[in-house]
C-alpha cells in the first residue's frame, strides 16, 4: 500500500499540497502519479483534503493534527486501516507530484528483498547522485552509506566533507524522501522516542539511525524533487510542464 501523508499547513509554503500542478491539486497529482503501482491512500489532518480526495475517487483517512512527521501520520493511518504486520507500506511525500514510478517500484522491490533476510527491522529508502553545487543546498538532504548499502548518516550539511574541495568533482548521494517499511517495522519506528539528532537536523530518518536500526539505501535515477517553496514550484513547472 502507498500512503501519502498530507499535512495542510506548511511553514515554508502554506497549503502547498493544494496548489495547481498542470490542472490538478498537488496531492491529487502525486496520488495519481503512483496509482498504477499499488493501492493509494491519503493520510491527512484536513477535512478539506478528505473532501478533495473523494471528489477524485481517491481514498483518504483522517489523522491527528499533532503528528511531528509524515511517517508518524501514516503509522496512525495503517493502524486505522487494520493492515497485517507483513504488509508493505510505502511513504510517498505529497510534494512529489513528478516522482517516477520506477523509483517507487525500486523501493517496493527492496522491501520484498529485505523480507527474505533475517532483519527484524525492515526499512528502505533511496538516493540519487547529485553534484557538489547541489549538495551545498541544505534543502537537499545528503546520505552516506556503508559497504552494505545501509545508511550511516543523513544530513543537511555537505557530507562526506571533501577536504580537497578546491577540486571537488565528488558525486554526493542526494536523499529522496520515499520510505518503505513492513507495517510491523513502521509501528516499531514510530514507537521510538524522538532523538536529539532528529531534532537538530529536522530529519525523521535519524530516529532510526540513532536507535541502531538499519535503513537500506538503493541508488535510483530521478529528475524529480520535492516542492518545498514557491521557487521550487516555479522550477518544477518549468522542468516538467513541457
């Protein structure tokens, strides 16, 4: 199941999930973009979004206004939907209306692979290679991985730090905010207390890292990016609106 957390209020871009994206509200465009892969449900804190989803025949569930992260929001949704513990749950952000289906499918496939391992905690995400200049932007989260392709750390800072930066042609790993879990592992993740690292960087995935949980990372090719600001919106429409 693909669940799209859809919080109406946003500090950087108020009501961004309702803005028009090539004729559709952003959250609806995102839902339709991935609907060929699995059942899609929108998890929201807004009756306006519930009604909007219904008008497009998309299922939506009401969740608390108090969640600190999208993953906490989808956790409430999966409990309300009474999913089995081994059900695959994919978190696709509402501000990714141009995410490629191949990227989401890659995360689904990785969760299927992990289910055949001995891991007790199953969580997967993905990254794409980005340039040094793009890595300078704190809005583009970076990840470093170990030799087993599990995440070591995520940061808004430019990691790894290239000491020879005067000749920096390093390809950095730009994190894409798509997460896959089993329902049991999602419940486990959301039972963990928020950590200092998560609070400092404002990156929820650091909750898993700080609690010694493995996050499998897969490399993907993607031109998509999250729309966090009005400038991002203008850029996305310029790139994808052709």
